[in-house]
């Protein structure tokens, strides 16, 4: 019963789409008027046109499918608006965000919206402004309060020893306070402190930045302008010694610590707090303004204590001036924030909170309809997941009752997760009164990061990559909605649907993998010819693993697509549209997947993709290579077809 209902709902959308397209194609290319509904079918159409343009019809798909599908890739991207296919999904999200951020209505959404527009307008000069254009560094000094208080001194940064001494900066500029304050605003430079509910983790900074001398110098070229060329060299050299020491790359450090006798043994989990670290924590927590009680009751978990101790040992032995230079250098680099769309990813929870309220999406598609179609799209995946889970009896006991029910209710799971995770009341409470100023991107970014850090101390930890968790599906659901506004439906199966299967590990099968390993190796040995059949080159074990997983995921995704098509009207709609472009539903997914890889490491992907396809019965059925004896894409003995599910 429920299915009938769902299908009806979906059919309504699709019928509307088809009617729209019908009119569209009948009226041919001449249209110029763009309403929003038409806008999407324009996109749909341009996607298909791009797919057709990209393939090389003179190249036989049975010789080298990858070469056929991508043959005209370079010529096909003539239009500036067109995007290489492998950027499809992120590009869609970006386009949607850019078109809509001005319309955001929730508090979290408006915060991102303000930051984004400020980020974009940095460096734009205002016609009416009498102020001269500020450089990145000058803007930081002006916007960020704890830099502005030393603005006059800092305009002479980076410091050499004689400057530091002459101006007596030792008492005035404190690297511990500086680094701790920035860390509390989400910019760690010497130590990484982060939170889970009621838990404080302290860990060394992963990937402490340590570029080459030349890179150090070029990154400071703006502030070094007008100073003696040696200054850059000296400062860069000092910082590089420091960061290499902190990363444990210099032998000097080890001998010093050994003589000092303070290196804790590796098994010693307690972090020894010296004066510097104590002071650091004081500044850090004061800036975050946690209550005494919060701090006392929280669990404290230092990670990799030995590495922290060693790095702080190096700090202790380094001139404060050099550490100060290094901390400021890191901040200046981190605050460059060259790609403003990164904001949407960094604060995704806030963005998704806005989307989930559906204000900007409701003109395109209602939430109920979107949920219903998403449920349909993931149905086979969910069924498989459920049967795999319940087969593991010992594990099945641990599953919540909802998973045991006959129908896995993706929509309901998503709703209840979203109500908690994207709880608008809670987010409004945590992000209110941040004190944003207008036109101060960097300052506001610091404030938002600080609020996010504070929030993480009371917010349950969520692993968004866990394919068994609702968070994963919530995120993919929102991506699905944006994708379906921009792309033909098969695209969902060629991108997200395929990914879903690949990442889920539901299709892992050790026996199958070993059989494939043997068989593919034999294929390489028998067929390889560097001139006639380069696609049979030798494969590494990892590559064979990839091919095996790809093969099975592709088949699963293709079956999903066909399941979706089985609704009579879906098939009709899809066939109708594709026919216009001389494509068909049987073949389209092979192109869509292959074209995502065009022009990306061709030598690697060409072999992987072709070897996957040529062994697939569905491929042979669609492209009929099995009827042509001596074609490379028709191996005399095929691999991986004897697997039982
Ligand atoms: C298309 O394929 C034909 C036949 O293989 C080839 O000669 C031609 O160079 C290809 N075109 C492009 C643009 O690669
Ligand atoms: C710090 O927290 C206290 C109570 O939790 C509050 O009264 C005070 O205004 C906060 N200070 C700042 C600077 O946010
Ligand atoms: C949302 O947050 C508010 C305030 O923290 C809380 O009272 C409410 O129960 C939450 N709602 C859900 C569904 O978790």
C-alpha cells in the first residue's frame, strides 16, 4: 500500500517534468525566456548535450570504451559555463548555494550568508570609499581585536632580534596568549584542543605546516616589501628550524630531551604540564568562557603525549620572538581563505539546518515529495543493508527495533535525526548574539568558529561518514535534492548511488575478490599487447580490488536504476528524453560513469574502467561487443560473472 502511495507521488513529479520537457523539445531551441522550472530542464538538456558531445562516435566502444566515451572531452568544454563532469555534484551544490544564500531565513543560515558575502567582497574597492585599499595583513590588524591592540607594533612584523630587543617586545607580545586565543577561535597553531560532549581532547597539531625556505619567503613577500632581502631569509630560516624541531625531524631535539631527562616514556599517558602549557590552557579556556564546573567535570584525554611534550620542549628552547613570528605566520596563511565556498563545507551543519527548514527549497520541490523519492532511490540498498544486518544474528540483537521492521523507513529515520541534529531551537540558542560586525569577514569568521567549538562541547559526536548512521543519509539526502534539481535522474545512480554501494562494504566478498584476482591476471597475461591492446596491462593487487568493487557496485547501481525505471512512466519519460539525444536507458549509465573520469589520470582509469566493463554481462548486452570476435572489449573468457548473491 505504502509503495503505491509513494509511486503516485513520484509519478506526479515525473509527469510534470515530462510534460514540461515535451513542450520544451517541441518548441525546439529558440526559447530565451527562463523561468525557474524551465531553468532546470535547460540544465537537464545541456547535460545530455554535453554527454553526447564528449563521446567520439568514430571510436568503436568495443575497442576501448573509455577512449570512446571521453574522446572529445577537450573539445566539448567550449562553453565557459560548462563544468567538467567529475565536478558535477559539488558544482551543483555550489551553484545552488550561490544562487540562494541571499534568501536564507534562519539565524544559522543568515550567519553563513553574511560571512560568505563578506568573504566574496574582500578586496573589492568601493567607488565611494575614500579609504585606500587595505592589504590582507592590514585588514587582519584592523579587524581582529587581539591583533589591533598591538597594531602599531605589528605593522613592523616579522621581527628580527634587534627590533624585538630595541622595542622591548618580550613583555608586550606573548606567543602563548596569542596562540591560545586563536585556538579558542578555531585556529590552532601549536596544539590542538577539541571537544566531544563533556570531553576535552588535547593532541599535537597534525601536519604542523613547515614549507621550504623559499615557500616561507614567498608567502611573506607582501609584508617583507621594502625590507632588506636578508630579512626574509633569516626569518624563514628561524621558523623552519622551529617547525622541523616540533615535528621531531631534527636530531638535536632528541639529544636535548634525553639529556634533560624529562621525556615521558611512551606508555606514560599523563600530560606533564609545564608553566607554558598551564598558561596556554588558562588563556584558552578563559577565551572560551567555560564555567569552572564544566571544566572540572569534563573528562580530559591527552593524545600522543610524547609528541606534545617533545614539541613543547622545543618551544621552551626557542626564542619567544621566533615562536611569535611562527604563530602569526600560520594565522596569516590560514586566514587567507581563498575559496569562499569552503564556508558552506566548514559550517555544513548550519547550512543544512537552513536547508532542512526548506525555505529556499520549497519553491522547487516539497520536502515530502523529496523524502519519498529519496526513499525510492535507496530502496534496494536499504533492503540489502537490512538483510545483511539481520543475518548477523549476534549483531541483530543490538539493532533498534525500527531497523527490524519490514520496511526500513528512511524518511522517518531522517526526520527524527534532523529534528535532533539540526534542531533549530538549539542552534539558534548556541549561535545567537555572536556580535558579528559588518564588513569584517575575518573577525566574524573567528567568532563563528569559536561558537562552533563551544557548541561541540555540548553536542553529541556524529560520524557523518558512517554509512549505517542516519547522519550519513541526512547529508546525502540533501545532496540528492540539490542534485535532482540540476541533473537528469540517471546521474543520481551514476554518482551518489554508485558511491553508496562502494562505500558501504555491503558487497565485499573475499572469495569473489580472489577469484577475480586470478582471472584478471590471467586475462592480462593472455591478452596484453602494448600496441594492440594496452587496456590489458598488468594490474596491481590494489587495482584489482578496486575493479572488483567497482564492478559489483556498478551492477548494483545499474539494477537500482532499472528498478526505478520499472515504473512504467519513468521508463517512458527517460526513454523519451534520451531518444532525442540518440541515447538509451540501457547505455546511458555506462557513459555517465565513464565520463566522470575523463581526462583524469587516463592511464590508470582507462584500464580500470575498461576491465570492469568488458567483463560485465550488462555491458555486453548494451553494446553488443560479444558479437564481434576479435574486439578488445570482448575477452574470450570473462571474469567475475559467476558470483552468486
Ligand atoms: C575519434 O576517434 C577516431 C577513431 O579512433 C580517431 O581517429 C580520432 O582522433 C578521435 N578524435 C579525437 C578528437 O580524439
Ligand atoms: C562568560 O560567561 C558568563 C556566565 O557563563 C557570562 O555572564 C559572561 O557574560 C560571559 N562572558 C563573555 C565575555 O562572554
Ligand atoms: C530541540 O532543542 C530544544 C532546546 O535545546 C529542546 O528543548 C528540544 O527538545 C529539542 N528537540 C528535539 C526534537 O530534540
